[in-house]
C-alpha cells in the first residue's frame, strides 16, 4: 500500500505514521462519522474536481449531530484541510478521500469528546466505460438497520457492520452483492449503495424513509434524470418487483453507478447493463469530471496541474 500523506489532528503526516489510541472509542466501538468523497481529474483543464464537496461536508456535520459529536471543526476549516491533504500528495488523478471525525483518546461507546479528524486521500480510478462491470445480487436474509435501531441517515462507522454481514453472506452464497429489505419487508438499498429500478420506462427508487442513507449520489441521479425528461418515482418497492425489473443499478460515491444484471438468479432485463443505466453512468462521470459543464456548483477545484492543461494521453500523477 502506498504511504501517502494524510491530514491528522492538524498536521500532514505519512499514512504509516498516523496513530490512533487502541483504547479510543473509534478503535473499540467504531465511534466515528465519515464521508467518502470522490475527486475526478479533468485532463483537458488540468484540474482535479471534488464532487459535491459542500454537500458531503454538510452531511458530515448532520451525522455528527445525530451521534452527539460536537465537531471542533467548521465547514470552512474542514474544506481547507481537505485541500491541504490533496495538495500534500499533489494528486493529479482520480482520487477517493476518506474524511472522518472520530472519538479520540481513551473512552467508551458513550464518550462525546475528544473528537479528532483525519483526511486520507488515495488514488482511485473511475469506472472504465470501455468495460462496465456487471453484478449478480441476492436479497439478503439480514435486515437493514432502521431509524429506531441505528439511524441509516448518519454515516457512522459501526453502522457498516450491518452491510458487512450481508456482503459476506452474499459472497459465500455465490453472489457479488446483497440487497437489503427493511423492517417493513420492502426493498431498502444495497450494502453501502442506494438502489434504482427501471420498470415501464420509469426510474423508481425507495424513499429516504425506507431505511436508506440520504445519499448524495442518489440525489444526483434523480436530478439529472428529471432534467433530461425521465420520470422518477420515489416509492416503496416489493421484493418480487426486482425480478420483473427492466434494469437495476446501485449508486453511491464508491459504487458510482453499478449495474445489477440478476437478483436471486432471476435475470434482470437481458442480463446485461441496461441502456438507461449505461447512459446515466456516462452522464454522471461527465458531470463529476467537468467534461459536461452543467451543474458547476457540484464541482470544487481542489488541485491543479502547475503546467496547466495536459494532453488526454499524458499519464496521470497518482502519488509520490
């Protein structure tokens, strides 16, 4: 693993030199709130764009509020530190950034302070449009957490163990990915990604009250789809509707847009990524990288090539 620079407690340090107390609430109980933020390199402009950075930082502080963290950092301070971490590595390539507020020091699961932060950028390529992956999914026997157990709208580290159980079960059973049902036995989401289904020309997704994360990528897909005239409905989805869907995809900052080609061994559509799914993936990556200049408020320039724009064929700089 590359020994990149990360921002930790106000300093830039090597990843190998970043330490957290083993007795901290973060290490013992997964007490942290986090955001995974993707940055996309625009070779023609020579600019690295963070995608919907302000929305991610706003959600980070919402998660902090839900778990009773008093963040010692303002949005402006976090954004400056985010830029500092990117610039320290001089990443001029597609990049994923893990930004985490965590229970530091020594404490218990009920500790509310001290709170520290780390920002860890790492190179991560976008989905290759020449070879779009396709995934076989199953409906998990594990139930999705709900708002009266572990609130899904808070991105808390411990919440993701729910997804771990479902993901490991899916892999053991010969599938790539799981799909959760909620306590109401309606479709919720994947493990760490929201779900969309296409039926009869409509794009359908469970509402945010169906035990799903209040996803920024989900919102992006909805807004982009409606802007090109696609009907989008937010409603509950029955399990068997997945078996009859024309297309299904998962979406998230990490997943981007991931086509599901079968559910419980029922083929979805023709068993290949559907036309709307592929179109939305192309549009999403074009907007996120600034190739499509619409939605400029969704992109924040966080690093630039010192030589200005570069050839599309010039190798990307992905770490030191």
